[in-house]
């Protein structure tokens, strides 16, 4: 019997995890894993295959990671569901049926829960537990990990499966603690939801979570006021239910599709729905005005990504931006609102392009309004609402869609110390530094899944997660089989990789002078401006990682156990 996504049950319980008053743990393991999202679950599975003991520490009360925490209205993946799924189990592929082309948060969370149950993963996970420190003990060659539950465990290796977007941020607005109504962050949405029906609601932010939630909130709120600092480029999701024919067709070609994913630029094949992410070949500067307008009529908002020269040529980018602005004016009836919603200060490709459903159309509703913070900035949060330069408005609910300390935030919030007690935050004081996004010089036997310097957020995360977990697992098997106790990159290898990541990004809109994105860390006060993901493509990156492993882990220091004298 096939298990359909929306009907999947949670099931399964941990033997050590869920008691509110459990005794602190003091055990030793081969590996400590931080995080029980898609990365942590697969890493645990692979370690069991290797016969290694592991403990997973998870802050939530169940598995799912990103899809556990982000329960806001409208939360949905922007990669097709049949590709945003594990590839390492044929049985799992064949038994799970997705209901939509792009799955919603509840369905993805149920998928993660199903995986944990099917492979009995929860018995090695402690829930409701947050790691506070991870210190490398050089003499004992182990990582000593403490938690907020009083645990003091140790592992020969530590794997940080903490996620790239898992350190939520609140804006630094005066009076934010004084508000007497209901306030909530999209990235920390309560499991029981928030009552928005008939309420006066404010949303601060117009990034991904806001773009997805605004149309849904507008359906039930008495009034919705959106506070926008920076307008967003979006593409239409064109979501739809999946048919049995869709499922059958993809299953018949899964092997080919998965291989395409692994060798593609973004970890996405060109099968069902994947054409949305196909690399463009035409150049907008080579088209006549009539041809450009024809493209606009055909592709609408998606015109921003239809041309190969838009990401690298500022003139081409400007032409595409003008077409996009025209599309906004066609959809949004109020000219002032349309102008405010049209990006003008940053190029296409600078920030994450968000996939939306009826986002711009929502601003035509009579009970939805927009406040342009570039003209009317927030002065303070008051006990009853929000005060801007032009005056105050009262709200029953304030929703903060204000993003994350991306890529590094979750790691920097843990007290991680390597050789000689060096803090990771100190090692990264000039920006994140590592080798391949996988390991950090001076921090032996510490691995980071989809860390900065890897494709991560610029790819299908599941594909990148699987590649990292497989590489880490193969490395651990190699270390065991060759009697190697410690592994860490050299400073020189780390330097070369950081330079390579920056060089590949140079000349793209991601690092344009007018770009101020979370890819660069510029949404975090005081954070060093540095492009953090690797833009060279999933396939190219995979080949490099495989080459380094095949060359005896080139760029890494491998230390064997000391041989006793005699």
C-alpha cells in the first residue's frame, strides 16, 4: 500500500529523548551530530551502515529541521517535490506519493517524520535539547559537547547538520519588547498556529517567507499592512496537484533524473517542473525591442531569468529590470504601490528570487496596504502597534518575516573551539573560512554539512546534503580503514578554497556593489561582507570533492595513531 504524503502518520518514539525530566547524558559515541533535519537524518543512517555509534541532538521536539520550524501560512518548497526528496532508498522513492508539484511545509514535515519512522532513526536522537558548546580535546582526540539539558557527551567526530537558514533574526527596532499584542516570527511559527481571523495584522519584511505568507494571511485577516524595506523579484510558482501519470513518469526515469541532478548547476533535473530552472541560452541584448516584448508577453514575471546575459551584464540586467517593472505595473492597480513594489536599487540575481502565488495580486485587495520603509521608516514598536515617521497604526498581530543570520549564524551561536581553544567565531572574524565548505583548519574531525563555501542555498538542498553526507561518511570509513585518528585541512588549502569561491562569484550580480543580500551577510549588523555560497555549480563542486578524495584527501592533514615505542 502506498503512503500518500498528506496522510502519513508520525509514529515511532525515541528510547531516550522525549521525557521532560530525563537524566543528563554522559556517554561516548563515535560521532555527535547536531541537528535532525534532512542532513542529520541521512548522516545518522549512513553512520549506522558503517557500524558507528552516533547521537543526534535536536532543539525541536521532532525531526524535520527547516520544515519543522517554518510553519507559517503558505510555507512551501521552491523545488519540485519529486526532486526535493531523498535518493538513497528505492523503496522510499517508490512508496511515498507527493500531492503537489511543489510541496507545502506540512507535507514535507510528514515526509521527514515518515523517514525517521521507517528507518527507526528516533532512537538515536535526543529532542528538545540545544547544543551549547563543542570543544575539541586535543589530548583525548575527541569532541566534548554540552547541552542546555546538562548533557556532557563526547565523540571522536562531530558533524554540524545545523542548516543554513536556522538562526532567526529580529530587527533592532526600539520598543520591540513593549508590544502587548501577539507577535511571532515566520521562522518560529507555533505548532498550534496563530489566530489571524478577523485580526488587524502587520507583516514586517518582504523576503521569501513574507511573499509566501502575505496572500494566505490576507485571506483571513480583517486588515493586512505590509512593511517593506526592499522590494523582491519573484517568479510564479505555477503549482498544481500531481497526477498518477506524473508520479509514474518520474519513477520510471528516477535513475536518470537523479544523475542529472548530481551533475547539474543547481541540483535540479530538467524533468517534471525542472525546466523552470534550466540554464538560459538566449541573450536579451541580442533581441530586438519587439522580441523582448514578445518574451514579456510569453513569460511574464519569469522574464527575469530567461536570458543568459542578465546575471553577468549590468546593461542586460537593466533591460530585464525594466520589463519586470512593466509587469508589476500591469498587475498592481495602484501606481504608488506598484512603484514601491518594483525593485530599483539592486539588480536581478543579486538576491534570492522568490517563487510566489498571487503575491502582487494581493495588493489589489481593499484591506491590504503597503508601507514603503524607504520613505516612511519605522521609528518604534509601541505597546499597541507600529510607529513610523508619518504616524502610528494599531495591530492585533505583528509578524516578523525578517530572515536569518544565514550560513554561519547557527554555528556561531554554539561555543565551538578547536586546537588550543581557538573559537570558531575568532577563526571567522574576517568572514567564514573553510575547505570545501566541509572542514575548518584547526578544528580536527569537525565536519559541516552544506557549510559556507559549498553550493548549499544556491542548489536543491537535498542533493547537496546527500553529497556532503556521502563524502563525510566515505571519509570516516577511509580514516578507520587506514588507522587515521585526525583529519583537518591545511591553512593553505583553506586559503585557496576561499579565494576560489570569491573568484567564481566575481563578475556576477551576487557581488555587485549595489547588492546587499544575506548571501553577503549584509542583513546582519557588523557581519563581514563576504559572498558565502559556492556559485560554481553542484556538478562541478561534486567533481572537485571526489577528485580531492581520490588523491588521498589532498589539502588535508591526516594523522595516524602514534605507534607505541618498543
